[in-house]
C-alpha cells in the first residue's frame, strides 16, 4: 500500500511517500509525475521518511521523473532516506546520481542556491 501527498512550498513540489513503492503501487504515482512534467514543475523533493520498501518499479518511477525534470532544466532531490530504501539507493549507486538530504528543508534550500 502506498500513500502519498503533494505539497507546493514556494516553487518546490514536495512528494511525501508512505508505505511501499513497488510494482503494485508505482502506477499510482505515474499520473502525478506526468502532471508535474506537463506543468513544468522542475523543482521536486521526494520526502521518503515513511517509505518502508522500494523495488525496481518504484526506483523506475523516481528515475523517470528525475530524467524528465532534468530535460526541462530542473532537478529532483531526495530527503529523509532510511532503512531498506536507503540500502537500495546505495546498492544501485543512486546515492551518486541524486542529491540526498537529511531533511526536506535542507533539500528545498539547495534549490535557492
């Protein structure tokens, strides 16, 4: 099960995910990703503090948004990564591709520089 909420803080979109982002739930996130890209929302932070599990489909959804936003000149940052999702990011070396932050505020602040 995946719960997610979307908040706009200034010009930064914050997507807070809770639960599992896997083959069953990743499709639920796709319409939001498509909408962000269509509306040229190019500053995105994923708040993953309550994400308990991620699989290749979940990683694919995040990477898809990352690539599409980068093509528009924007960026996606990851905040509050922990436990199994953090280990997956490390194993896939996504910790080198994404900017990782301890807090959402820290991630948002990097867009201002």
